[in-house]
């Protein structure tokens, strides 16, 4: 029996690893979960019945100095946990793993899907200390491509691939009765890589709502506090149910890169408004190769409104995007099955992927029965 430590520091990390964690547990492996609380992350773990260690989140105050002290403190916390639990591998998407692994000599793995240059400060601080970087093949690891294990897929496919996720209309109907509805998703833009990045402003949001309200109902999901006039649109939902509601929506619009990828993978048209447009290979591939999402930079408001109107006037919009989604899925692997194989078979799996990356094609295809329920 092996022992694996997963560090989760964002709700997206919970979703990315939840099926891998469950399957590893089912196979008798020892899994340790460490949580750095953010947004609904702890609640997701609690709702799923997962036991975990908790380490401190980074402070929102004191700028780069506060971030430095927080990083040092979290690294010490994680080292205490590793000393107590003695894991064989460190897995996650948080820079403290790299330092902890480097000091303790435990192999550490960064699971990520943003191009290294798009998260340059993070890359420079942490990538040199990781054992391997595990990312979609399309993602550029910049100075560390020799460390990269590239797979034909996306992180969000680890929990939204049809082998694992089946949208349930009855869950959606618990929250929303309408057939035509739209979700607006707003990011807090407080992460280290969000510095200087711009998202949707209130006056533009009003114009979007006016346009969409002519056709259907608008709901808002937001990491940040909504201003009073937008609170009536708030989507009140259990965090675990969000992807069922997203699956049946007509369109997603927002400044969250993660949720736009999720929508695209589910075959839901997504429009993103962000300074990151043109800088992230995963979204560029989903936009230009599969036409599942559309990006607009801040200031390009009119073109974005025109795209919204264009999509609203497309006949059989859902069928069109479902077909595009199927094409994408046919090109990609079952990401969770790959994750489990890679983790359980390390270090041989790393050697196989570096010498024969086409080996991963054994994980292509949609099965009739999910591996985990």
C-alpha cells in the first residue's frame, strides 16, 4: 500500500482530484488530504465525507510581504503534516508542495493548466523545485518543458468527462424550473496571477443582463460580494450541484477562466471577458480548434455584446455545441483514469510518458459505466 498526500487550495482542485482520491481509496491506497481553505472548498470536502487536515490560507493584507510570511508559515505547516503522515508522493497545485518536497526529498508534482509565462511569478518561484509538472499537452511549461508530463486532455475533464459526470435534470430542477436561463460568473481576481487583470464592471454587467433578460432568466454566481442591485439574481445552490445546473444552462458569461472551461467541456456556449484572453493555451484551443468558447479583452464591450446576440439567434444552439463537444471528447483521454495510472505506477509511469507519450491513448474513449459513482 502506498501513501499519497493531496494538497487542495481551491474548489477547482477538489473537483479535479475527487474521483482520483475516491478510486485510490477504493483500491486500498492510503490518501491524506490537506486543505487550504478558499471559497466553498471546505464545504465541498465536508459534503463529500472527506477527512482532511487544514492549513492557513494566505492573508489578503500586507501585499507581497504578507504573501511571503504566509508562504513560509504554510510550508512549515505542511512539513509538520508530512513528518507525521510520511507520504510517498506530494500531489496538488500549490507552490508550498515544491518547497516541502525539496526539503523532505519526497517527490512532488504540480498539476496545472495555465501556461508558465501567464503565471510567471509562480513559475519562477516554484517550478524549479517540483519533481514533475503534470499538465495538458497544449500547455507551455517554458523553461521547464523537460519536467512536463503532457496529456491529451484538460484538468476539468478529470471530473466532467462522461465516464464520471452525468448531468441530472432532477438536480437542476431543484433550483431552476426555467428551460432557458443564463449564468453569469464573476471571479474575485485576488489570486497572485490575477494582479493587474481586469474583469467585468458593473455598468457592463447591466447591459449584459438587459440583453439576456429578453430571452430567458439570469442567474449570477460570484466569488465576490454582489452589489445590492445584482443580489436578486444570485444563484443559491449547493456547491456540489453547480455542474448539473451549468450543464442545462443556455449560456455562461463571465470573467472566470475556470468556469468557462467547464462550460465548454459540457457543451455550453461560454463567453469570457478578461485580460487573460489570448494568453492561456487551454482556452485558446477550446476557442479556435473546437469553437466552444469565445474570449474578449476588456474594452471590447461592443463586440462581446454582438457575439451574445449572434449566439442567441442561432437555431438549435444546444445541438450545435453538443456536436462540437463530442468532437473535442473524441480527441481527448479519460483524464482521471490517466491520473490514477500515473500516480499508482510512479516512477515507471513518468519514464513511460517521457519515452512514449502515445501510451496515454489507452485511456481514450467513453465507457458505459462510470468508474466511480
